């Protein structure tokens, strides 16, 4: 059983990354089509709020959640 409060850190090797890129990079989704659909349908949250912009620039410390899995953007 997984702990819903668990947040995994994912290093992006820089200062910023787009939401769509990060979802694939972090392994939350495996294809661009799935990413686009999940974001548009409102299944992805950033810092606890639904964000429907695939091109949103994430910053270090942002927490992205999809299907109960949360990952934090790290350098």
C-alpha cells in the first residue's frame, strides 16, 4: 500500500521545465498524447491546483500530482 503523502523528488538538471515535458520525464505518463489528454481533462495538479496548460513553466520546488503520485521538481 502506498503512502498518499509521499512526494518523490525528480532532478531536471536545470531551473525550469514545461509541465508536459516533466510528466514524461518523471515517468508519470509515457506519451505526448497521454500527457495532452490528462492535462486537458484536468487530471494533473501543480501545487494542489488543476492546471490545463501543457506549456506551463514549472520552477524548482513545484509539486506535480497525477493519479495519486506526487513528484517535486528539483535541480
